[in-house]
């Protein structure tokens, strides 16, 4: 274990679990160097199924150079419908080639536009829209460009194989596959790779400080941003002159500009409800993301503290809360089912350890919300200490509208078979939904998170 990059430490990822120096290099030098394909589990009816019963058109899109949110906006504009009628199972990055599912309420195949950088395959119709739970996971093919120490890749793989724990393979997994494990951190892009502020916005929301949340988003200039953008953020922090700030913020920052429009239209000084209204001008999924990022930051800190205390990730200790495996997962994918939880008391440690070794159970930590029950024992001490540092408790997540969160739990370890090949280095692996490819890649590269994309 060694200290992580300072930018990662700022979002709760305090350590690498591997000691070997990273291979260096960069990801996403070209879009084709970062390929993502969703592992789907969403049933559809034929495309000619009756639209009254199956109003959602479902299609698979391969996107080159498109952020999921931007593509959804472009699609809804072309169809002349609200963006809220476009749904998907997982959000993907712009600098990649991604293959993922979308659904559109009330659309026909002939309505779908031709869009540069997009290939569309219509799959059929469904009685409901796609949701996050409809995605089982993602398969990744990553190319590491310009590695400085490629010879270190094998040693890093061996260390991650040891971190994965006892090597009792699920029946569907080949005996000769190299299975690695990493802490199931939320990756840097959850918080913003170049400007990690989403968790700061979320923490202000949970503290019921709507003005603080707006200013955390509009202000907070980052060194990685263009000079004009930094100047605009500094201006709005110093002056609260919403109308003049509109003139200064670049048009490409459309979310910030939307918030500024709302504030500029206020009669007099904005009240807390006005600041909340400014946040509610943003897409609903982005509103949810703010609170989710705050939860993710706390989760990362809990995992880092567990690492620091030397507690295991591949098996429980007394007081842990575990979840069990989703039996409907695609072959070879370890997919936790956080709806099936069990608290581990002294009597159960040994039996649950066997389940964890076989990929049938997973130790968890909370994404804190209104319904969260914290762990007992040493893990419970960690969870309570993190919340105490933020002066938060589960009831604080009882928030209005899209900001409300009941919470859930999440596995603290993610394991996957991996292939590490070639010159340049290529990493091929699959992860369950919600887990980040960059959390695997960071152990290999050990570079500034900006180089991970």
C-alpha cells in the first residue's frame, strides 16, 4: 500500500493497494483506446408490438466522441421531445467508443435521426423506460499509451491478484484466468476529473445550504480550466453579479449559464428557494448526481480508513454487513445484490467468509441515506467517524425532489478476470455496474488522474 496522487486523495482515495511503481503513460490518447460495451439484461418486445402497451423504443447505440448526456440532449432536440423522455442504463464518457442501451418514450424507429459519430441498432419496444438497475456491468478494452515502465505490469497484476483474496473461482470462471481485486472506489470522474466539485455541491445540499451549493458549482475555479473560465468563476464568487456573470461565462458551460439565468431573473437578492430553483434548472440526473457524489466521497473515505486499519476487503470481520451475489448476473461477472443484506455477528464470520471466497457474498459499506443502518464493530466505528467529520446523519438526506436519497450499500471489493497484453499495454476486463475502469487502471499507471481521462 502506498499514498495515492494528491488529487485522488482529495476525493477520498487515499491509497494504492499495490507497492510497485506504476507503468506510467496515458489513457484515451484516441477514442478507440478506451472501449466500453454494456453487459445488458433488459428484455424487449418486437418493434411492431403495440405502442399503447409498449410505448418505449429501445435501441443500442455505439457512440464515438459523445458524452451520454450530450447525446441524449442532441437526440431529444432532433426528435422534438423533452430530454426527460430519453433514458439509459449507464452514463459513459465522451472520450471513448461506447456501446450502450437507450430508450425513448413515444418514438418510432423512423423517427431516429442520423447523427455524426453514432451508430444505432433498434432492438424493440418495452413497457417501461431503461433504469440504472437494467445494466449488469461493462466490458472494457483500454490501451495505455507511452508507458514508461511497461515491465512493471506483471508485478502489479500479481499484487492485485493477492489483494483479490482466496482463489476459489466461480464455476463459470476459467481456472487459468488471472483474477485481480481492487478497492471498489468511486473513480475521479464521479467528482470531475479536471474540476472535482460535485461532492462539494452535494455536501452543501445535504447541509441545507442552497446558496453554498450553487456557489460551489459556479465558483471553485480549477487550474486545469481555461483562463477565461477561471476568471468568470472568480468574478461570480467576488461579486454575485448574476447578469454580468452571464456575459462572462462561456456558452459551452450551459449548465452554469442556466443557473445564472435563474438567479438573474430574481427580484432583488436571491432567497434560499431561489438558489434551490437555480439548481433545479439542471437535468434531473445531474441533480441526483450531486448528492450521490457526496455519498461517494464518504464511501471512499470509509474504504481508505479500512485500508489504513489493515482490515480485509475479501472477507468479513465481526460487525460487517455483507450482501449476496445476484444469481442472474452474466456468466463470469461477480455482481453484488445489495437488496440481500446480512449483518455478520461472531457466529457467522466463518461461514460468510466461505461465501466471500467463492464469490457468493461481498463485504459492503454504506452510501448513506435516510434508510441507512450503519455497521457494527470496527467497520461501524469507521462509518460513524466519517459522518461525524461531516456533521451529518442519515436523516439529513431527507431532501426535496431529486435530491432525496434513501441510501444503499455497496461492495468494498471488486474482482475481475483480466488480460494484460501487448506493446503498448492493453487491459481487458469486465466490472459490475457502478464500478469504474479507472479504479483498475490507476493501480497500473499511478499517474495524475487527468491522464486517466
